């Protein structure tokens, strides 16, 4: 399912269960994923999750020792560690992003193009890094990107990309940010993810995102209507690309009028 949505796991341990049929094929079983941070810091949780019926204590070796040999003491029971909840991470990121978002809104109202250009540069750099499968992991970096993409201008610039490679990387980045977004940021990120999926001719992913978005914004509703009515993305992609490029050119090459 993650791959269907366009999400390629990174910094993850992905386990796929399969049973060989003997004819060169296999029957797929459960698939589960753990963050590498969880695997390193809380291995007990991972083991307990994979073996829910396994006793969580060490075997009693005293029952098997031979007479005349010293009996080693039974090791102390160690409870399985509980990993950090995703909601806690999203909450911390939202707390970091909220004041930055307020700054972005002030910059938009003042048409502060130098600051908005610097934000655009950071988003561009994140897309470039994503072409090498490097997605941001620091909470401050994720918060800054989420806040910057609250700007309608910056978000519209990134509806399309210059190349197919950057479009795929940007889509993976938006999905990554959407996974870390709370209510204030989720609708805009869902719209960005759905739009990039639709323009990449990935209607199934776009439809799955629509189904998961409880509060679609106007862009989401527009893309959903085009998808529902069978409009070929190729017919509207040039218009989206023109809008994105015009907004980028305006921001990066012109000065505000006073």
C-alpha cells in the first residue's frame, strides 16, 4: 500500500512475509515497517511486535543444568520498550511550525520577496535532495518546510517540476511532509500530494488521497472533479506548468511595486 500511494520507505526496516509455492512463485503474507530509529533505540518493541505470543522473559536454565555444575542466575526480566508515538512527533513539529507560519503570512502580506525567495530556495534544495532519496528527518527542517508551503505562492510554484525525475522526487517529499502534518497543515499538503500524483498520471494514488482527506481545500476539490470526470492530465499539465513558471519568474526576477 505505501508504494501504491507513491511513498518509498526511507530510513526504515521493511519486513515482507512470503511462502514459496514450489513453482517459482510465492504467496505474499503480512508486510510491516519500522523506523530505523525505533529498531535501534527500542529493539524489544520490534521483537515483541513480530512475536506477540513469545514469552517476554528469559528461559529458566536452572531446570536444565546438570548436577554438580553451578547454576547461573536467571536474568532479570526486561519489559518491551514502547516507541515514541507518531502523534507526539507531529505535535512537536506543529509547535515548531506555527510561529514560522505566522512569519510566512506576514512576509506574504508585506510582499517580502527576499525572504520568500530564501524559503523557495530551501524548498528547491529539499526537492533536489529527494532526487537522491534523501528526505528530511530533523523536526526543525520539516517544520520549516511545512510552514513555507503554507504560502499559496510557494505551494503553487511547486505544483509542477522541470523534469520527470524532480517531479517524482517532489511527490515523495510532499508525501513525507504530509505524514508529519497536523490539522493546520494537512489539507494543503494533501492537495499538493494529490495534484502532483494526478499530473504524473497516477490516478489511483490521487483517489486514495482524496479518500483520506476529511477537509479538502479548493485545489483538492478541483483535482478530484477532474479525476472523477476522466479529464486527461496531459490536457491541463501545460496550464499548471505555465502558472508555476510565471509565479517562480515573478518572485525570483522582479521587485515588488510600491
